[in-house]
């Protein structure tokens, strides 16, 4: 009898184990191995790769840039997503379904196609620069491709839906009468939003920012296309180690370091928000 | 001039007339309930008074001011919502302070007034708690304190007790009435619970299908219902189609199900009518005094009383019998029913019914 739950969830557990835990475990083991240009991977055990990663300012810069991009993306997503979710929440059901479709629209397009679209817009001879030049607003093209700003822009575009949906879910959990109550007590629409609605969306902003931050920090295709070789982030560095340098153990060490760093940041953020709002939001 | 005047208030949603030319008045300091089944328009009426809905036509006047052009946040009404609508991210004190902060009250005065409001609802000790850590009854008190602290001219209660369990609800009825008296605030309560409306109100406004059915004191609305709907909605009632044969100053003669009955003086013209009699006014008696005889079909024991369903020539009667400690008539027994003629209520026949 007690074996049945396990038996019934076995397919999912096996899938989860084979597809996630095994590769993760192998990457973890791989990160302790050594690498030699002539002999390839040497199955030893040591922390040399981690020492390389943590001791080299080159990697510190890449990690710093990655988290900077992720942080900026998360902040902008929250700034755009919260009002957007509130508008969505206030719309009539018919309009709401139309707008939800528009909001999740970016997710329906392949990441490569979407990013190449941004490349067309942002390039030195792209749509934006050409238009600005034709109107006589600028003489030289504004550099947008191969910059952190361009990457953040494209990441915000695709991650805003996650923030909107998370905040929207939080809004739907709240008592709809609270706004009417505040209004009846004399609050202006802006005060109602700032003092009543916004604080109640904090759990949504929290979960939305956790999703967006972790996805932005580990995103690959967008920085690879819009950042190229010049603006390297952790994910593209790992890719280069695996595919170009063929130094798999070093690549694995970088990947594991990213995983651990993202987890530490997420847990810290979660703790901070819970300590600030915990009692009110349980 | 009454304190609150609703005059020809109408609200339509497309083809549906949610509230249909409702007119009534509330005096200063009075506690009036809007009572009716769900969908009768009582909540819509409250929403229009509060300013959350705009009337299609008609007028709302409070203390001589027409409320039409005044937005909800400037009406200065205290509202207790069905879900309480507490600000979950604020402490009890912050919840209660909110309305005063919006009125730019601050410092010592703010604290004094909030303390006084919390004291009134006996929550002084819990001021720094969050609503999530409170029981339903306590949350309701917070909602009440938050609505009263702004010293509103009018207090609106939207099904304030419907989320409480039965025992707590009875306690809160008394408590709510005490607080309302203490604050001396004119109050309009919306409820679908007839016992709540009877227990708490000075007057009851009975509504059905968007229309006003009757406005009276709880006693009068129960004792002298003016329509079949009011008689059955408030308390239990045995209603039968009947025919008013004749009426004089001293009494009337009716027939129902082939049985001749005497009743009080009727204000109707002879013809089709409806009679209503409360289950608690019917006695069981011997065969010679019985007005109508029947067979017991069901018997339910409720502790303080028995409920009997009795099949008769007129139709099925519901009879309430006080539990006097003796054995009650059993299922299948033949019994004889009697009541005083003045306990019979003669009502207009239901529309479409002919007898």
C-alpha cells in the first residue's frame, strides 16, 4: 500500500532523474576533473578549475556583467510588468483575453527568430539607426548591437510576460473589495494603487523576479546573438569552453559556479522580502 | 425631511431591472435592513448609495445633499464589506488609521481617535496584530472600527455576518447593535438572512425582484405581511389559495380546499385570495374543535420544539409544537388542527392564480 504513491509517480521521477539529475551530477563530477590540450579530460579530482574561475578577474568580469544584465532585466520587467498586470486585472473579460494573448505573444516566437528581429532593429544599419539618420536626428549610428543595453532590451521583451503573469496571479488572490474599501475611506486612485494594490502584489513581484532573474542570468541565445564575442556572459563562456576550447572540465566548473551563485542570490532575495513582508503576507 | 432618501431609484443592466423604482427613507440614527433573496437588488441598492454604481435613474439624498455628482471617495460613508476587505499588509492600527490619514488627521488626534474606535470594538489589545492572525469575528470588528473611525454620516453594512459561524453570528448581532447605538450612526444593512434582519433592525425593507415589497418594523413585517412573498420569506408560513366569500367589520368568511374558515376583517374585495398562517399559531386538538384534520407525514425534533408536516384537505401544513416534555404525535397519526381566526392572514391572490 505504501509503495503505491512511489510506483505511481515513478514515470515522472525516472524522467526527472534521467533528464535532470544525471546530467547535473555528471557536470558536477566533470568540474573536478583536469584537462590537458594533448590528452583531453583527465579523470582526477581537484579544485583546480574552481581556483581558475574564482581567481581570474576575467571570469569575475563575466559574472559581474551577467548578474548586472539579469538585475537590470528583472528591475525593468518589474517596472513594466506591475502596471501592466494591474491594467490587465482591471480590464473587462473580453479585452483581458485579447491582452493576455498580446502579453504572452513574445513567448510564442522562437528565441532565435525573435532575437534576430532585435538584431535587425538594433544594428548600426538597422531600422532604428537608419530612421534616426534619415530624420537628421543623429549623424553617426548609436551603438546598440553588441552592448549590454541591447541584451537587456531583448531579454526584457521576452521575460516581461513571466512578471505580468506572476503579478496578475497575486492580484487575483487579493480581496477585490479592498480597493473599494480604500476608496470609500477617501483615497484617490493613485493612493489606492500605491498603498493598497502595490503592497498586495509583493508576493507576485517576488516570484516573478525570481523567475526572471534566474532565466536572465542563464540565458544563452539572446546574449550570443546580440552580444556576440564582445559582450560575453556566463552562458556563452560555458558554451565556448565546451565547443571551442574543448575544456569541458573548466566549462563545467563555470556552469556549477553559476548555478550556485544564482541559488544563493535567489535564496537571499527571498529571505529579504519575507523578512520585510513576511508577517503580513503569510 | 428624512435623513436618507431613496426616490425612484432604478438600475438596469441591459434588459434586466436590478432595482426597479425603489423609494424609501431612513431617519437619522435608525438601523434599517434591506432584506431579500439573492438577486433581489439589495446589494445593487447599497452599491448605489456607496457610489460604486451609478443609478440609471432616481435620486439619492443624504442629509439634504443630492449624492449623484459626489464620487464614492468624497461621500464619507463608512462601509463594512461582506469579505471585510481588510488591508492584509497592514496591522489593525494601520487599517483603522487609513481613513483618518486620508482626512489629514495626524499626531495625537489620530492616535486618540483610533484608540477610541478600537476600544469600542474591544480590540485595543490587538492593535499591532496583522489581520491574518485574527479570527473571523475579530476581523469583522476591525472592519467595523475602520468604518466608524471616520465618524461617517451613514454606515453601510453588506452582509456583515454571513462569513461567521452560527454561534458567533448571534453574538455579533447583539454586539453590532450595541456598537451602532453607541456610535449613534444611521445604518443601512444588506442581508438575505431574515432572522438577522428581524433581530437587528428598527425597520426592515423587504425586496424581491428589484422591487420594494414592504417596509415596516420587524414585528409588523412578521405579523402583518402584506404579500404572499413577505409572509413566506420571513419565517415559516402555511400559505394556501383561498376564496374570500364575504367580509364585514367584525370578520370574514373564506373557503379553501372545500373547508369553510373564519378570519379577521379583510381589506380585499371578495374573490380569489391567499391565506397564511404561522406554524407556531396552530394547535392540535380533539376532533370536535378541529378546523381541519390530517395525517402526520413527517416529524422532526429540534430540541426546543417539534416540527410536524401534516397532510390535510387544504394541503400540507407545517406545525411547530413546543417541546413540553411529552411524547408528540407520531408519523401516521390522525390529528386535528385549530387556530384563532385572528391569526389567519388574508393576502391578495398570487398573480395568475384563480380559485
